[in-house]
């Protein structure tokens, strides 16, 4: 699992730094394949960890979803105020 996650990280970094259409396509494809391979495993680990800790998995997912939405909204405001270069690599 760590291998797939590390590969996804590297592929997403390559995607962010790519400029040529072919490189964008290839790095994006590699990133999505690697991430989609590790995502169900990470979800399973989260479920087991929540059960072991006596936490409600549904509550964990709700708060993660709320954090995701807030992060996207804040990022949108930052981009609107300061331009895309505020978040670009």
C-alpha cells in the first residue's frame, strides 16, 4: 500500500510539473491508476482503525467530508482574492 501511495504522490507531482499534452496525459493516467489502487485499501484501514478505537466510522467520514468542502471553499476564496499563483507550485 505504501508503494502505491508513494507512486501516486510522485505521479501527481509529475502531473503538476508537466506542460506538454502527452506528459500531462501520461502522468495523470499514472497518478489516477496508482491512487485508485491504494484508495480502497486506505478506506479499509480507516474502517478497521475506527472500529478498534470505538469510533463511529460514519462520523469520521462526515467530518472528513466537511473538512474537504471547507478546504475547497477557502482555496476558492484565496484564488479569487490573490490569483491562481497563490496556490500554484
